[in-house]
């Protein structure tokens, strides 16, 4: 028996003994005709007060037990959620400019290689992008990992071209002047993304049901990827507040074995997709 329950039982037992000691002589007095009505009234009041006290103690004991049971159930429910979700997270970081080795691209490519059902990416350009070409400020290893990343995407597309819209990408573009009637101004994209999207459009023309490229206003000011109802890839960019240049690139990778967390984000992406438009051309 838990210590708290034992303490409650002891308290109730002590209260019962005390009330028993009080009640016995009172009953004896009440049946003795020698005492007047005033004395008898006082004794009755003491008896009633004692009964109220023991009733209150019993009620408190029951309440505490219920609260304790509720708290235990709540804690158990939290433990059940943790055990059922099987959710783990990994933060992958990469240094900026020439110091970076493309670790983010390398790790994300590994996740994409596991894709068997779908790859869904909601993209947003970093608003602090300096406009410098990545070719000028990145290391050769970084560029190699970036190129490998895009190669993996097309590799998985070819492996699963029989699946409808295996690869989905939505470009979030904040400026309406950069898109109209399915045509996107490449100035709204990074040079690397513009090149990838042009290649993707060419692939879609040959395999119209394998992939889809769309654009939308900014709904979620982040870049997020979903893979196979299991993996969430959440891009994080740190900016140097003094120079407004990239300070660090990172991605937070969630491995959601049960897919419950993924479904919340997927429902959001479905809503964004419903308000997006097909991209026909990048100019």
C-alpha cells in the first residue's frame, strides 16, 4: 500500500477512536433524566460536531485517493504516449561558407535514399540570402554533397516512377510579382533551386504522374520535408545578426516510427497544397 494511502487510513482510524470516546459518554448522559434540556442540547451539538468531523475526514480521504489515482493515471498516460510514439530527433549542423562540408545535404540524402512511398518538400527561400553564388563561397566538398542531394532525388524518382506523385515540391514565394499563371521568375529562387526546378519540369513533361511542382504564398515560413510518413526534415538556418550572412546551416531530423507526428504536419501540407498552383515554367 502506498504511504499516502496508509496515512489516510491511520487518520480515519484515529478520528474514529476519538469520536467513539466522545460519543459513548454522551449517549449515557442523554438517556439519564437527571440532566436538563440545556445540557442535553449542548451534548447533542458536540455529538453532531464529532460526526461532521469524522465525515469530513472520510471525505478528504476519499478525495485524496481519487486525486492520487487521477495523477497516477495521468503519468501513466504520458508514459504510454512516449512509448507509442517512438519519436526520436537528430540535429545535424554544418558550418557556413568555405568551412562547411555539406553535412546537412549528406545526411538528408541518406534519408531520401530510404524513401519507398513519397518525398514531399515544402520549400522557402532564406530571406537573408545575400545573393552571392554558392559556387563562390562554398567548399568543393559542400558542392559535391549538394549535387549528390539533387542526384538522389532524381534517382528515387526513376526508381518509383510508377507511383503517383512520388515526389512533391511546393515553392513558397512571398512576392506575388514573381509568379503568375504558373510562370515563376527565377529571381524568387536560389540559383540552385531554379536549376533543379527546371530539370524537374523537364522530367514531369516526360513522366507527368511521377512528380508535381507547385507554388504558393508563404503559409509556413520554413523548409520542411516529409519522407514515407516517417521522417520529418526541418531546416534551420542561423544568421549572423551583424553581417546578415549565413552563420550556420542545420536540419532537425525526426524519426517518427509510428507516423503520428508526421500526420499532423502532413495534414497541414495538404491544406497548403490545396491553395497552391501548378508550376509550368521557370523564367
